[in-house]
C-alpha cells in the first residue's frame, strides 16, 4: 500500500490527513495518509528510513523552508517562492520539492476576479505571502506587501490611506490573525475605505468567515476564505505524486 503524509509540528488539526483519507476511500485508492508530527526538522531523515513505502509528502509550518536542505532538487516554482509544501519521491530515492500553495491560491482566486482587480495588497510577509506573490505575478496582477514596518517593497499598516485602499481593490490576508480560537482578531487596516469594488481573500479557513472578511463585507466587498485553496493545492499535490 502506498503511503503519503504531512510533515509539520503540532498538526493534529490537519486538513490534509482527513482530505486525503476521505479521497482514498471515496475513489477506492489503495493508499493511506498519516501525520508526521516532529519537534525538530533534524528528525526528517528518520521518517524516510522508517517508512520505505512513502510515495509523497506535504509540508506545513514551520518546515516549508527548513526541509529544503534535505532535498535533492526543487521545481522552478519552489525555487522562486523559496518554500516547499510538496515532496515527490522519485524513482531511485530522489526527493524533489514542489510548491502547490501558489496553484491553490491562483485557482481559488480566479473565479472571483473582476476587471478592476489589477492591484493587490498582501497582508503579511511570512512564507505564505511568497506563494501568493508568485501567483499574482503569473496572473499579471501588481502587488505590494503590508507589514509592521515600511520599506521600498512594502507599506506599513499605519501608512494605509483611503487612496491606497481604493487603488488596491484586491486584499489578501496571509497572516494568522483571526484563526480559531482567536476569532476576534483581524489585520489592522482602515476597513471604512473598502467598497463594493473590493475582493478580499483570507488564507484562513477556520472559521469559515473571519473578522477580516466580515468587516470587509459590511462595506460591500466580496470575501473568500482559504478552504477552496487548500482543496486545490491538495489536488495539485496528488497530480505531482502521480506524474
């Protein structure tokens, strides 16, 4: 039986394990999906040794960057994003790192895009923000990061004016602010300047509607959560493992 798994830390809540095991059952696929919850990335080689039937892995925080030094090669997308969320086990034992986060985000976003969504604000500068930026770049959407401190590449939250919010009618939250159980939190942006022309996308999927989303919807925006993105990145991973 083929084995797949998720590499991460404190991942009992994992979306991936349930998603793939349900998929295997529904589609009558002879495979199993398990969690590899490790305290340090240095335990990763031991997983490979102890699980000879492993065919592929997903990688989640905090190991999307750290795992790269254990891999034999990276796909072009993973190199550019500088993060890996999928590992393919090639014939001969080679481990190749891929990134499907950007595919999941891109394909979840596409159906909601309107002609005015040409400029995007990416809230946060962590690992997920790089995948979002790469997706936007491939779609021809210009973007600017928002962080606590300003630089040439990014705005600070305190700099966000009505003019900026109106120019950037696509706003993506890549921060963990608002994730359950801390559902009363949200990024500190001037929501009063959001309009019906805006599309906001929250990478969070629990809760289904975050405060970031509800605050934006009060001003007429379209709001999307990260659940479809997760499903699409999982299916893209499955395609890589079987290619």
